[in-house]
C-alpha cells in the first residue's frame, strides 16, 4: 500500500493512501490524532472523504457523472426514474421480472394512510411545501413503523424503500392540492410513476387532465438527473443522521430539510425568483453581473457555481438542451428563458466567473423546465427531493451494509475561552 508521510515536530508519521477505482487517492488519517496529537481541519468538508462508496462517481474537472458506472447522459436518454432508482439502490439495472416486481410494489404502496390526510388540515395553505413534505415523511415512521436499524433485515428495508419512493409523490401532490384548496386526487394503479404524479397534481373534478407523453418523459429525465450526487450536503446529512441508527424515514426527513436551503436544492426556486425580479424590476444583464460580483450587494447569481464541478455540470447541459426542445416543439413564449440565456452568456464571458470557474449548475435550468410542466415555483425543491430520494436511500443502505457502523462525529478546533471563574450574578 502507498503511504504519505507527514512530518511534524521532528517526527515522521506514515499515513496509508487508499486508491479509488477511478484512480482517486485518499490519505487515511483515522489514527493521526492517536499517533501525533493532530486532527485535520477542513471547514465545510471541502477536501474530506467521509466514506468509501460504490454508488456515484463524479469528476468535477471533466464534467463526468455516473450512477453505478453508467453515464448520466445514457440514463437520461434511455432509462426511467423507477429503473434508475432500482439501479442506485440495488447496484444493477433490474431485469424484466425485477422491474415488474419493483413497479408492482411501488403501485401497491402509493396510498398514504387515510388518517394522515387530516395532517394536511393542520397546515396553513400558504405553508412552504418543503416543510409539509419533511413533516409528513417523518410522520410515516408513526404509521409504517417496523424498521429500525437494530434489527436490520433486507425484506423490511425493501418495503421501507418502496413505501418512501411511492408515498413521497402522493404526499407532494396532496400538499399542492391542499395549498390550492382542491380535493385530493388518489393515486391510480394503471399509471406509471411520473404520469401518476402528474395526474395527482393536475387532475381536478372540473378540469380533467391527460398526461402527455412528452411531459411524462421530461419528468422522468428531471428526476433521473436529480437521483444521486454522492456526498453532497443533504446526502451527508442522511448518512450522519442514519449513523446514529435513526430510522430511514427520520434520516430522509433530515435530508429533505438540508436540501431546502438555497445554497443547495432550494436554489431552483431562487433561480426563477431571481429571473422574475430581473424582468419585473428591469435590471440589465450588465447590472446583474456586477451585482453578483459585488460581495456587498444582496444579489446572488443562483444556479451558478458548484463545489465539485469546475468546468461544466453535465446535468445542466442536458436540461438546457431539453428546455430549448420544449420551447421549439410547443412554441412556448417564455421570456425568462431569454433572460437566463443572456445571463449565462454574460457570466461565461466575464473574467470573474472564468477565474472562479463558475458555471450554470443543475438548478439553473431545472426550474424553467418544471415551470413548463406547470409545477408551481414553491414546489421545485419538492421535485428535487422526489428525485434525490433513491440516492439518499441507496447511500443510507450502503452505510448500514458496511459494518461496523460508525457514528458520524467530526472533531473541532476549540478557539473559545480557557477555564474561567463562575461569577455570581450580583457581582457581574
Ligand atoms: N455568484 C457569484 N459568486 C459566486 C457564486 C455565484 N453564484 N458562487 C460562488 N461564487 C464565488 C464566491 O463568492 C467565492 O468567491 P471568493 O473566492 O472571492 O470568496 C468563490 O466564488 C467560491 O465560491 P464558494 O461559495 O466559496 O464555493 P463553495 O464550493 O463553498 O459553494 C455553492 C458552492 C454553494 C454552490 C456556491 O457556488 C453558490 O452559492 N452558488 C449559488 C447557489 C446555488 O446555485 N446552489 C446550488 C448548487 S447545486 C446543488 O446543490 C443542487
């Protein structure tokens, strides 16, 4: 095994170096503190590997993203969301009978317990759907208990996984119906995953809705592109919460909350709001670019920049193309797309963005596509959560499969006061 050598205080410490299958290398510092008294400091985990994983590979410099070895471009074109979910969780593409069984189990588990419908009455219709989603997903552990990690059994895990993947779309659609005051549309056994979701969202007693094939396909592609992204903020959250042996529902609930933030999945909502502000307030593209560069300004170019991608985000490339295909095919007049294109072109030509390697990320174009599907802006991050769910489940499973389970617990560099006297209140 290769070793790296750290020299400190006149002593040398040998640190094992692990190789990944794509020739990535990692220094193992597990025993560093024991041997040398040192810990590593890496605020925001910018260069820290938290696990070994066989699920998703990303090369940020080359713009490569693969699930279980299969390029994202191939999956986006040839697979469905359900098949990709299976691939992520079980490590291989399902054969016909595996896919049939998986789909059948999703169908059988699509309803939520009727008592849970009353929960929606407790939420104000204006409440953010991500808050509703995280609450309802955690509440599933009350209605569908049975799997806690101390009695890990794969059959029970399989059931938990299909329950979550199926019920999350029912919960999401019901939260939308509740917000607009329309009756819930129950899931149908004759519709596939994405078509079923669109039907639950948009069918209504007064205005029947037919799911168009292109809409179904676009939603499949969007969800596939969201399905996993190795150790990002929300996935690391799912792993960290799961590492304490918290159950799957609660771990996923925590992931949903982490995804909500505008620096992560919440950026897709912010992108559209930003484009709308630019249009409504009449900002020029030049003004936007200079505001984005000005750290004192409150303006941020959402949908730009990424911790890992330093050349291009392959998901954004696929979505940008899809956006244009939709506009051309359906003759859509969407002024926000023109603003987005102008903004992208101006940023890509600007030295600040070139130097900092800032490119459009997945969220820059996903919101525009969700908008064309008729999804309301405050539901965009919910859509991201539905898509990311199989990845979270796969990562949670991988962590539990690789025994011994180690609780996640980083260290810190304490920079506070040294020991101080307690001063009674009358003497302060
Ligand atoms: N607009 C303007 N400047 C930016 C942007 C941006 N969108 N993104 C990064 N920068 C600048 C930073 O100010 C920083 O400048 P500095 O070196 O002078 O301090 C430099 O580029 C590096 O950026 P960091 O924020 O330090 O990079 P980090 O890897 O920590 O953050 C992040 C990545 C959070 C995605 C960041 O680029 C960002 O805030 N982007 C906008 C929000 C967004 O689109 N998030 C979605 C990401 S994709 C996803 O999670 C699904």
